[in-house]
C-alpha cells in the first residue's frame, strides 16, 4: 500500500504588509481583536540556477502581499488567491495563550460548510481558507505570526494507485484555455478546460495547479480537493493532473483511491505551519534593522500619540495637529521649550525667527543649544535652533530666519531697505503659518507680529515670563470678521508699547526667572494651542474660566481658557478673560487700516514715535480728556477735617 503524501505550504509575508497592519491597528483596530479578512495567494514554483549552472526547483510559497488587508485586490495571472482570517492579538501573552484550536476549528468549519452546501464546487477557492494569528510589537517592529492551513484528514489515508509521468495532454493548449486563474479545474477529453462544477467522471479528469516541486508528494491544496470530489461526486477512484506550469515536463497524473465512507464520519484536520526549526510554532519577522532609521523615528513619534486614542481620547484629531505650521518668534528659553513640546505632539513644520546669537549662558536653560554653538561669537540662534531640532526629529521641516522685528520706539535699529525687507519677510512668514507663538523678551517686539497675525486672522499664542510668574494667552479672532470678546496682548493697555530695552541694567537685560518657569509656560502654550485646535470653533472659541470648570467645554481636552496667569511662588494658576479693546494699539481696526494704507510709512512713523499709535486709536484724546477732568475737579477741604 502506497499512502499518498502531500507537500505543506511554506509561507512568506511582504514586509509592506506589516506596515499596513500597523497603520490599520493604530488608526482603526486599536485594541479590537475582531477578526479581519485577509487575502493571500500561491504561485507556480520557479526555476533557478546556481553558481555551477545547475537547475534548482524553488517551491512555491503561500504569500501575503502588501495589499493583503484590502477588500478588493487585483489578482495577477498566475496567482491563485485564497481568503482567510487574521486575528491580531494585543499582547505577546495573549498571542501565546489564545485558544488557537478554536480559531483553527472555525476556519475548518467554514471550509466544511462550503463543501457540504456545494458552494466550494462553484467557487473552489473556498477550499483554501486559512488562518493568520499575529502579534505586532509596534515599538520594536517585531511581528510574531503563525499560519494555519486547515486540511481534512480521513481516518483512512488516500492511496496512491499509480503515478504516470508521461502525459498525453497538450499542456500548452491547456494553458491557453485556462481562465480566471482557476487553481482547480476539470479536463474533458484531454483538451478542454472546464470549471470544476462541470466535471463528469465519464470523460473528465481533475486538474489542479500544483505548487510543489517534490516528485513524490503533490502540493497541499490537493487534500481538500479530494474531500470535495468525494462529497460532490461520490467517487472511490480518481485520476488527477498535478500541473506544474513552471516546468511542464515535471507534471504528472496520479490515480488515487479514496477511503470508504466511514472514514469521513470523524474528520480530523491538520495544517499548522512549522517554524524555521521544523517544529510546530510561530515565526517572527524583525523589520527594525531593515527600516530607515528616519522612517522608524517618524512612525515611533506617531505611535506614542496614537496610543492616546486607543482608550483615553478616540476623537483626538492627530492629523490636524501634525499638519499645523507653527512660527516661533523668539528662539530663546521659551522658544526652545515650545519647540520641544511641539514635536512631542507630532507637529512637523516649525519655523524660528530670531536675530540673536547663542551665548555661553544659553545652553543650560535653552535645550536646543550645546556649548559648541556658543563658541567663536556664537551661532545664529534661529538657524541653530532649526538645525538642532532636526537632529532630534529628522522628519521635521524646520527653518530659521535671522531678521529683526520692527519695534515701536526703536527708530535707529535698521536702514529703510533693511526695514522693508524685514517687514515683507515677517509678513510672508505669518501669512504662511497657521499658529504664531510670541516668545520674545520684550513687550514692544510683540507689537508688529500681533498686528500682522490679526491682519491674517491667525491663531496667536503669547507667553511672557516674570521672576516667578508667567502669562500664557491666546489672542481673539479678528473682530471685523466676527465679533470676539477676547482681546490680544495689548488690549488691556491704554498706552502704546515703547522702547523698554535701551536704559536697562544687566539684570533687566536678561530674562531673570526661576529655571523651571520657562518649561512650565512653554508646555502650557503648546497645550493651549492643541486644545484650541481640537475645539470645533477653533480661533473663534469662547473662553472657559475656573468658574465654569464644571461645565462641558467644547474642546475634547478640557477647559479652553483665554489667559493663564501662573504664580510659581504659590504654585497656583488663574484663568482670566481679557476683553477686546476698540482702541487697542495692535489689533484695532484703525491700526489695521493705517497699516494697509501705506505699511512702510506707517511702521517707520511708529518706530520713530510710538505715541503715533495712541493718536491713531484715539487713546491720546481719551488721556487728554481724563487729565482735563482732573484739572477741573476742585476739592474743598474743611478745616474740621484736620
């Protein structure tokens, strides 16, 4: 008795498939263990030659392509497709302990049901249903997987009665007549190819695309085909063409004796794939060493953020944050901490504006600089910050701009040509970015960016430091587009910003603060921006305060204040709302109109005489009126009051 043996499948998985699985798990599946439909295929075996020019037969592999998780996948000619199920576990322990036999049995029952209902006869691909059990270690890019290819095994074996190596069938003609990538088919009168459901035992034999190369054992797909033929046609003897397209002259016909009916009463199934050691067990694909380190860093940043959406915040719009272009005016202590926090949130576009150089005192408090950056007079801060930021996160788009910001009262700071260039450059930068961070070390340096950001209706996040106090605030929307109750940094003032830098002592020239203050304020600035981006009203969102903290805020991240005033001495914060002021020297309509009429002439006049801003807005008239009222106020003093 010659028992018929079969060559098991040998699996392979496209590296790009694992990336597709990662994307689907992070963005769709998250913690779900719901089974997924997966598509795989096997092809013909191939022929290769070694260094000695000897012919080598390379067996076919059962392959999962890059698009294996897609619902509709185009099948190329010569590829024989099967659909299976994928079960992705959330932990390596779950991968080890999950009831694998139960999952295997589910696929087995699906095949058996297709055979019993006749569905497999009309669509023989149903015979190849398979199971892929996986665990994806997303941090290390290691993927553990185990294939199951269920195949029926009757209690009595199939018997090989005869093997015929010489085939009197025109295989080339057979190939021409092959349609629809059929892995199983019928051959009528040794020349006509028919679908399997047209098989007639009187004038037909069964054929299948044999992926094996062994001369003694046909491929794994034959096992379930034999079960289907028995159930559909109730045959005991059967001739089968094992067609090997890669090398037709190695094809052969076998005559098989099927077991008795009772052998199918208690069917068993086999089909768990063996690992590379030849033992029943999973395999592991380690893609970490194969990946571009830059790409790996980029996906790892996204991983840390997307994990937040699994349990804590499924509605968090990370793509909106990622695509936000941020302009940081000031690359000092605040600028460095803001930039570091921005890349932590996955922001990919960060620009710096600063005209200073790195000094020896900077690196210890400003985490984007190193000691070497301060040598030989110091590198330009903006450009050095951009360069060093890309050393931390290589996929970030970062540029530094060495320009001076026009400041009221600083008339002699530059020539007219340089002033015009700085105005145009800064205007273009603010227009091109989505969020503007005001992080400079003087009040007057924030005036012109505030004006421009109001003009272009940009989100502005403003942060300022004292010794142990800080302010973090967002500016309101442009008022003539939509009435806003929220003011800008200058709306609470009734005086124009003036030169505060000229007559300063050393302690006033430097930003003297407690070392931890900038990190706190910088982090709050970024968190305020992110909360604002997650609010449905965006820049027009109303302000939340500590008084309404029990109410539901429009931002999924919680309260969305206008101003945060912090006191490190008491470790406390106050949430304050500042109203927009119609006579504001930075964001009022009169200022914007004056700038639009002749921006260069207007800025030159402000630099020469900051009180010009008070004249335009009417603050000077209001002051004079107030002074006049005080002069006219005559207080009578009674001697008895003494």
